[in-house]
C-alpha cells in the first residue's frame, strides 16, 4: 500500500453546522420539479477547497492500479479530474480517508448562506464560473465559452472560500437521485435506493 505521506494534499475548508432551506421556490426560473423547499439541519463537516484535480486523482490511480481517466487533450495537473464514475469517486474519497458529500451538504456548502439561484445572486456570469456562455441563466446576456475545463481556483470563491462550486465539472454526491421530502430533515442521506446518483455543480 502507498504510504500516507505519498498521498496528495487536500486543502480543507471547515463548513459550520447550521440550518438552511434546501431546494428552490416554485417562482425560480429553470428549477427542477423535484426541488421541494424544506428545512435541513446539518452537523459541521469539511469540504475540499477545490475540485479534485487530475494531479491528485492520478496519484490515486498509480497507487491502486486503476486506469487514468481521459483528459480530452485539455491537460491534467491542476485541471479538475473528469470522466470518473461514482464508484471511483467514492473509492478516491475513501482512499483519502474521507467521503463524498451528501446532496444536502453540497447545496449548503455551495449556497454559503445565500438564498438566490446562485451564490453570486440572480446570475452567474462566465467571469464568475466556467460554463458554456451561449446558455446563460434565464434572460441574462450571453458570455464566453472556452470549450474546455480550466484550472481549479480560476474564478472567485463563494463566501465560505470554496471554488468552482458552479461550473467547470459536475461533482458527485453520495445520494441516490430522488424527490426531496417536504418536512424538516437532520443530516439527510437521500433516498434508500435508486437508479442514478446525484451530480451537482
């Protein structure tokens, strides 16, 4: 086995315990039908300051004999790893001595105390996140489209110091995909069974 000193370093952000409203109001444009608003109370946890990079994940592959995922010719190193299955993402987290966040934890961390559609407000510009600017949120102006991922931490962080919570690549959560409950929840784990896992970001 690989010695712990050889494992990559992850910069952690401590996320405080708290209560928030998960989901979105029915008046919010482009919402999903299953985003029923409900109160969620979470214990404190920690999350990586950045998306997991190719550099970090490639070391995991070297240590465990896994095939390294394709980078589409965009580059590796400090770009976020992509084309990783949920099972491999879970295995990486466990190898690092942690776990994937629940969907509730992900949304709470992403919102960072905000209540708007994005932690940047009613819009997310391509100066604030890397995404296809030809498809802006609702009726906002179009932005640029770089057609590839960019290195992690290239945009401004949210209020809790987390980078790329929106844009760049999708991020796996531990939950099965399902409808949100209507009542208050404490440290929810998502549905007990399902067919697909949750992606956010």
